[in-house]
C-alpha cells in the first residue's frame, strides 16, 4: 500500500501544478502542506504508532500517559495547560528516527520512555484550555497523527468544547479514534453503564458511527490503575492491523482530493465555444451598426455570467476580464475604423454608414465584419479560452486524483 500512497502523492503534485490560477493560492497552500506532511510520515518508521491523547482539563490525560509508559513523564494536575505545549513521549529505540516527523508536527518538548517500543504518545494541551494558542495547536495536530485517544471523565464527558469544538470537526478520522472514560473510580459502579450510554449518544451526535469506549482509572485514589491494560491492548491491536498508518494517510489524501474538488468548483461544463460563437456574431453585428458601447456592455455581461457559473479563481479572472471588455470592444472597433487597400486609407463600412454614405460594397462589409470578429476573438475570446483550458486541465488532474483515492479506499475496506 505504501507504493500506492506514493503514487497518490505524485497525483497530488500534478493536481496542484495544474490548479495554479484555477484554485485559490490559500487552498493550494493548505493542500500542499497536507501532502508534504503525508510524504514526511511515509519516510519514518511504520512500526511505530503515533498516538495523541486529547481531552479537557482534569480528564487525566497526563495520568493515563504515565500509566501507559510506566513512568512519571508527564506532569499531572493544573500545571501543563497554562505552561507548555504538546509533549511527545518517544520510545527510546526510535527517538532518532522520529525526530524529523515530530519536527514537522511542531512538537518541541520530548522525553524518552521505556514502555511499549512501538508506541509514541503525544500529550496535547487541553481542548478547553484558556490559552488560545494551545487550542489551535491541538486542532492542528489532531488530523496529523496516526491515532487519537479522546480522554474524558464522568464530570465533563458531555462538554460542548469536547464534542462540537473538537470531535465533530474531525469526525472524518473516526477510524483512528478510541474513547476513554477515565476516573470511573469517582462514581458508583452502577452509574458507569449509564454514563457510557450517554457518552455514546453524544458521540453519535458528533458523527461517530461506532464509538469505542474503554473505562479507566489511570490514577485511582486507592489500588492499581484500572483499564490501562485494555487501552494498551487496543492500541497494539491497531498497530497489528496491517496498514494502520497507511489508512490514516489515505484519509488525509482523501481530504486533500475533496478540498481540491470543492475549491475548483467541481467539473461543471459551460459549453464555452458554442456560446461564444453565438455571442460574438451578435456583438460584431451590433458594433458594426455603430452601437459600440452597447456591444461592449452586453459582452461584459456575458463574461460576468460565465463567471457566475464557474466560481473559484477562474470566476475571479473572468470578472477582471469583464471589467476590461467595454474598452477592448472600443479598441477593436478602432482597429477596423480605417482599412488600407492598395495604399489608400478608406473609412470602414460601419463608420461610413454612420456618416450616411451608401456606397459601401458587400465585400467591404464582409471584410469589416471579419476584421471585427477576429479582433474581438483575439482580445476577448482567447483570454477566456486560456482560462477554461486551464480549468479543464485542473479538473482532469483533480478528478484523476479523486478517482485514484476512491479506488484505493475501496480496496482497503
């Protein structure tokens, strides 16, 4: 599957290259960044699963991390939300191999652990942190790791900042989600099923189809931790499921394809050549009757109408062209205002008609028509052809990427 993902990344590069001038620069930068991060992840050990612990203040993320790795590596209590960013606990044998990947993720604080050698844990800032920068860091990192363990507790498991603010926006990655209801030792045993049922209902509302919930007490008031082994077993099971990292990257590339399709306004055809031919004949006739200003304004409305149909960057370029069209029509009329025949300068037929002359031959009329047609097609038609040709190439490249992603998704489900 790795080779297939590399092939998809090549298609992403082609789609980005063909989409310049069609898709907005900001969208292309976002897509390019996601593709670069996917490419970086492919360069680092697939045998290590990178798991983020996400949740609200007081949910016990740090306690769960410490219990998993068997050491007091993460500070617990109320200190970390207001003092530091993400903390990576890296398996000691893979430290050097993962440094580059963590650099890309922007996780600067790192410690080694001697727990499961296949597991890199990232303790994220609390999703309800008072520090805005911490919330942004969490939102940015969540889609970029292999798995996410959402940690909540019996007090805040229905918190809106967890559900609407954090989980629902990234529900597309739900195949990488595990949900932990921590601190169950703080409620009566007969209340646990009720809380679990209510949490499942909330997750279904978030768009999580089959939420998986593990109950834990990572730092109980008395006795050994509860449920931590089940969390480790679940993460190891995901590691042993072939292609966990690859499936995550495929989800990322599916998001890239979807974003490009949306940003390019899809593949709606506008039948440009047929409509332009009809419009051009009409406007040439109008101009040669002496109604140059009317021809210019009518043609500008035609170009603006095309812009309304296509949207995106192409639409912006068409609207810019529409603003220039009246002046371009006037210039094209000026180009055929006089013609040279056998060294003589003569008025063009339409201009002569305005002067009340009747000695205009059919040949002169046809020549003026042809000249005006060619001038308008060159000055107005060709720029639009260039825009629609670029749009077609971008649409084809994006469609090719989307179909390839869909095919690979079907093969792996």
